[in-house]
């Protein structure tokens, strides 16, 4: 029978197992670590020779450093968890003393390591090789990017509970991820949106992630708005993990 009590040792062992699986999958590592950097580099060359290109690059790249970790970690996590389910690994694990919380926190911890590497590499490349400038510390950008990635992990785990195949897991992206990208303020400033769209964006976590990044871009010192916005994103991530634990099925349908 599955234990209902969280066991730190089992959680740690789960995280190590997932990290070993990631290490053995070069394509997933490339998606997590290399793809964001390549996309930011493409963006740099897109804007480099255009009028006001440097300012546009600074604004868009800063926001993408929050959006890309969220979107990519959502995809990778939801597919990885669904693969565990389809292979029968998940069902076998849940017949052991492994609690649902052990499983989900182990996954979250493992992918958080990958997310931290992703955020640090992408931000370093953007700031020191591509010339992105911010008024605030680059390391605050890394911190926000990591929390955004945690949010992607949490929502990916949550959505995987409602999928029966890897394809179905990917289908959640247009429902969960794309609307947040459209409404977070990346494409159009939120104050220029119709009132009803702005109201919808108010309840989406990526809105607060973008707001936190914009605060770093505009202010030399951390602001209260930045910390509050970052706390909202973290709260969504914690809530997502809690809901994922509550909805994770014990058996494969």
C-alpha cells in the first residue's frame, strides 16, 4: 500500500532516479538547456539591424527568459510523467511505500535542477554574449526564470494526470500555455488590451512572472511589486503541485 506520509529519503531517491533518466536522454537535455539559448540568439539577429533593435531585444528577450522556461518545462514534465504512466512504472511505484507527494516532489526537485541550469545558461548568454541590458541584477532575472520553470513543472505534472497518452499531454499546451503567452504582456501591453482580456490575464500566473521581470528591467533595486509578483507565481506553483497530488490516479486507465 502507498504511504500517505512524505518521506524525504524516498523523495530524494526519486529525484536522483529522474535525474539519471534525464542524463541518459540527450534530446531532452538539449530541449531544456540548448533550445532557449538558440531562440534568444535567433531573436538577437532578428532585431540587430532594425531601427531601435537593441531596445526591442532587451524588452522581448527579458520577457522570454520567463516564458521559455515555463513553456519548455511544462512540455518536458507532462510528457515524462505520462511516459511513466504508459510504461507501467508509475503504477508499480505506487504499490510501494512511495507516497504521491514523494513522487511529485521528487520530479519537481529533479526538473528544478534542470530548470536552474537552463535559466542560468540562457540568462548568461543573453546578458553577456548577446548584450541584453537590465536596470536590475541579472541574477534576479535568473531567480524569476527558475520560479517560472517550477511553475511549468507543477502545471505539467497536474495536466499529465488528465492525459492518457503523450500526444494528449502535448494537447494541453494550447489550452494552458499559449493563452498565457498571448495575455501576459509579451505581445501587447496589458493596459492596451480590452477590459475583459485584461481581467482574464489578472488570474494567469505568467502575467505576474512578466511583471516581475519588467520590474527588474526598469529598476536598479528589487521592488516590492517584483517580490509580490514573484510570490504569486510561486504560490501558483505550490498550488499546482498540491492539485497534481490530489488528482494523480493510482492506476492506468
